C-alpha cells in the first residue's frame, strides 16, 4: 500500500449533490400574480372598448349637433365670409328645427317655414317672434347683399345659440313627456 494514498480520505462518490426542486414549486406565486395581472388588464381593456362602442351608438341630440355645427361655422366665418356664415347658420337652424320638432324646414321658403313654425304647439310665441325677426334679416344678408360687421356676426351667433338652447328645453320636455306616456 502506498503511504501517500493511505493518508487521504476515500471519496467514493464524486458527484456534487444539488437539491433540485421543480421550477413550478419555486415560481408559482409569480406566475399566478402575472396571470392575474394580465387578466385584470384584459378585463379593463374589454370593458373600455364596450363603453366606447356604447358611446358611439348613442344618438347625438339635435341641439348638441346644432351647437357644435354653429360653433364650427362661427370659427370659420372670418375665412369664408359673412354670407357663407349666414347661409350655414340658417341651414343649421332649419335642420335642427326639422330634427327636433319634425318640420320640413330645409325645403320651405322663409314665409312657408314661419307659417309652419307658428302652428307648432311646442314653440312659444316669443320663439316664433324671434324666428319672424331673425330669418328675414338673414334673407337680407344672403340675398340682398346687406353687410354685417364683426359685432353683428357675434351677436348673430349668440342669438342662434341662445335659440337652440331655449328650444332644446322645450324639445327635451316634449320627448320626456312622450316617453313617459308610452
């Protein structure tokens, strides 16, 4: 026997011992948390998408549409000119009245339109009088080349918006009453 070999301890197994646990046992809390987080994000995205679809499918009230169109036309009047703005404003008002109250406003002459508006039970006398004063002034600007200055255009715009807001209350009351009756 070798003297040198006898002094060394005998190593029978040279493999290193590692405790190997399955990776799932170590990482399951992180995986579960990630899965829950991704599920929450997916749920919120689907919910947001459905809400946006519902908003797109809701009809825009005539008054809101008219006010937005009046505001857009007012923003462009200095570029397009006063006549263009007056044409647009009267077209928007007539379309609004047709949609809100069921009149055939865009297809009637001013006199026919005023006669039809005075027969509507939903408009009060002050609103019909405003139309009787307002529309002939518009006709003068559109067809008789009457000039408006900037202050008059601003007042004209404010009057149009006030009329839509005022008649909107009447239209909302009428639609609420009709909805409650059905």
